[in-house]
C-alpha cells in the first residue's frame, strides 16, 4: 500500500495493491511519509474507498487530526463495552460530532439538551453511562470541559451503533428518502445544494443516522420535546422550521413517521405499536379515572379467569392472564379515550374563547378540577404548547389559574371549621401545596370526599376564570408560579397581570366565604357520626357500670378519695381531645397522660365492666362511686392490639391492684393517643367532685375528692344521665 498524500497526521490518501485509492485513518498513519513511500498498515484503523465514498473523503479532510485520533480512542473504548462494531458512517459521524463539540467550546456555545436528557438517560441507561465516560475521556485528552448536554447527544451515536445490522433493503430505503428530502429542501429554498461542499457531506451523514433511528423506531417523537424549544425554533428559524414540517409530511407519507387522525382535534402522535396497532401518547400523572376504569375492567377479567383456570394453577395464571389482557387494552382504549376527550374539550374551549373569553373562563374554571380528576386536562396543555410555539403566548390554560386558589380558599375554611384532628392534619399540608398549584391533595383528601366543598370550590373557580377571561390574561411559559408566567417579554407587568392577581384573590376569598356560609354541615358529617357512636359507646359503658353492682351497702353521704391509677401527668378533663369526655357529659373527673403502661385500681371495690379489646375498664368503689377509666382515644379500633386485661368482671380489687397492661409505644405507632380520662360517671350523686393535685403524679397519690350528697336517698338513685 503506497502513500500518496496526507490530510493530517491521522488521515492519508493511499493506493492499494489493486490500484484503488483509499482514505485511511489511524494515529500517525501519514506522519513523516513522502509520496511513494510504503505505509505501515498496522497503524490503519479505518478505510474509505475514495471513488465510492467521495463525500466521506471530503468530510475527513475537514476534521482535525487530533479529533480523529481521539475518536479512534473513543471507539476502542466503546466497542467492547457495547459489544458492537462501528461502521464507516457511524465512525465518521462520531468524529464529526466530537469535532463540532470542541468547536462549540472554543466559540463558547452551549446547546442545551435539558428537555430530553431525562428521557435519554432512562431509555438508554447503558449507552448514557458510557457516554459520560467518553465525555470524561475527551475532557482529559483535550483539556476542555464539555457540558453535561454532550452526554445526551453522544448517547444517540452509541444507540445507533448498537442497533446497526447493515440491511441492504434499509440502505436502499435510506437512499430513496435522502433523495426525496434533498428535493424538498431545494424546492423550498429555490436553490441547488452544493453537493461537493463539506456542509452538504456533513448534513448527509447526520441525515443517514437520523433515518436509521426512524426506520428502527429508536427516535424521540416531537411530542416529547420541550414546547418552548420548538416555539423558539419556529420563530427564530421560521423558514427552516417550515421546511422541516414538509420533510416530516413526506416521511409520514412513506410511513417512516405516522400519527393518527392527523389534522383533527383527535390528532395524536404514535409512540409505539402493539401487534401492528398504533399506541398514542397518554400521560396518567394526576389522573384517577383511567386507573379506576382499568382496575374495574381487570376485576371483570379476573372473575372470568377464575371460572375456567384450574385451581392448581390459579395462583399465578389468574393474575398473569388478567394483566396480559388488561394492560394492552388499557393503553389501546382507556388512555386514548381520555386523550381524545381532552383534545376535544380543548378545541371546544378555544372556539368558545373566540366567541366570549368571559364565558370560556367561567366554563373552564368551573370544570377544570373535574377535568383533572378524569385526566383529560392534558389536552389543554397540548393546546397551550401549540399556542406558545406559534404565537409566543396562550390565553386558554390561564383561565384555570383561579381553580387552585378557589380550592385552597375552601380548604382554609374547612381547616378552621373542623373539629376532626385527622382532617386538620390532611387539610394543612393540602393548603400549603395548593398555594404552589398542586391541588390534588386538596381535591382527593379534603373537598371531593365531602362533595359540597368541592362544588363550592368549582363555583368560586368559575368566577375567577371569568375575570381572567375578562382581563385577557396571557401565559408566556409553563412554570410553578403562575404570575411570573403571565408577564410579557415586551409589555411587562400590565393590566392582564393585575387582572390575574384580582381573579386569584376573588377565587380565594369567594371559596372561603362560600364554605363558611354554606359548607359547614358537610365538613364534619362523618366525624359527628363517629362522635355519636363514641358517645353511645361510653354511655353504654356508664350504663353497665351503673347497673352491674347492687346499690346496697353503699353510702354516697361518705366522702370518697380516689388515688391515681397511673404514673404520668394530670390534665384537666376539658383538655381531652374528645368532646364526649371534655364536655363533662359523661361525668366529672380528671385525665392522665401516662408515662407507664399499667392501669391500677383507684380505690377498693369491684370490677363491673371489662372489654375484650382491653381499652376501658369500669369499677364500683366500696362507697358506691362508679368509675370509668378509658385508655386513649378511639383505641377500641385497635381491637385489643397492645392491651392485656389482668382482671375479670366481678373481681374484688384493692386500691393499687393492677388492672390492665398496655403498650404506649405500640398505641402511638398505630396513630392513637393514650390520654386516659378517669371519670366518675355518677358524679351528679355527689355534692362536689374536686381535683386535689396538679402536674406529675404517681400511682397511689390522691387525685380526686368526692364530697357526699346532702340527701340520704341519693344512694339508691340510678345514674340520672343514663336514665
């Protein structure tokens, strides 16, 4: 092999033994040689036949020698990691990309890939990790600092290399497509392309790489790109963008790319196929109805499977067959239906906005939260992206901005109205997240389960939406904070921005006022029902205590001293977080926050009531005082978990005897408090029930003093509050 001339130290033109000219690549392959010298073939790493690859030869001439050497190192590192062999076009495309990346660094140009980095990283994790290693190698060898975005671009080269299978038919198709694309470009620009130029060669190389990915379904559809990027390209490079759309239409016609229902509001991009059936894009984030429908459909299929699948294999075959049927049908039917409904609603809202912005605002404000529940609100997001890309702003999606503030206005009112501590614990974080536009916790956790508050929030949102439509508020970008997104790049803060602020304030205040005025009864309906059941439970307990022990041999004229049944801190009964006790309806007494999990007898007497759940115990003292000791609030729901009753009904006990063991930590971990009321259920039979101690208390220390009644016959009366 004879050396003819050098392009650079790593690229040379040679003549092989058959007289054909070749371009060879390799570190130092042409260094120090003169025309006619024999070349060291061991240095050759890549060859191009000059006559049949003239474009590639021209491209090699333009690439820096150090870049060619570096590309060879990169390929030597990558090929064993991916178990692939780079073909000539892939080798050259990678070298050109590295050379271009290094040029951009010199010119201080950074092309951001933030909009697709996450998808690339997750779709091609192996190739992405390798690309990070390659970037590190380039930075080290060339003493540069390439940006993170280069890892994303580099990944595409490695994905393309890993999927290459050199099909002849594919090569023919690619050639036909390139010819068609060139014809479109020449027609749109009314000029002939300089086919001998370096830029043309470079364009063809990258076009080949693109078409390989398209034909093998390894590409990202435009719907996955950031709308702001597409909008920028459309405005900045309008003619080029229009040409690209013409090329896309051409590729659609050749079935390289395809959408369904193109040109209608049902238009949806295809992301994959299942048994030849196109599957469209559907985002299930923040939706609930599509998932409910899928689960409901799965339950039907599961019942059907159980009828015919043999028992011996039901355990694994029933779920397997169910998923095998349900998953594809969910993606084929349920998701697309939600997408189409969303697109139809968005198209209808756009039409109404053209007729009356106020009417469109009212309708979208009222129904926006309903759309969120059904997952059809994403159709409006697509319209917004399209509007921003075409016009630089959108007026449709902004109509929904009042909904968040209407929702949190209602939630704040509920937070102030409710007596249910659990609801308060849900409402407060839901209110905070709603301020930042995340209303799902408020909808699903607070307003929707109570129905009326949800309706009131939709009403307030409708008023806010109408105001936004009236002021003509525009959104110029997507963002977590609504107000900055409505500030125009040219007009700045104008009346439309102030109008949005007014609409938000009105939505918030109106939601709050409507809930205060009309929604109070719906807030604690379930809570009040639970409280009524709790009152009935405690009343039953008091009734049992009153009737269980005979009234003989008791004297309520005698003052009785009750000692503490627990170690802990004394609390006024009014501070107990249960109105059944704190109101005094069940009798007077005191509460203890226990520090030890052992309940003792407060006086000599008889056990007249125990529960299988162990959460409460009742006794009647020797002097006739009827005592109820209720460990914790709502702890009956634990069904005995964490409790051990040490006595039985009818047992005689002495003051200080152990009655119940309970695990404070286990009760707390289950979400319950252990504050224990000590209640004299027949306290009205006494002249006065006095708390004689405060603060910390030990078992056996006096806590209550019961002063005897003035009327002798009181000792035989039944408990008046039970009667």
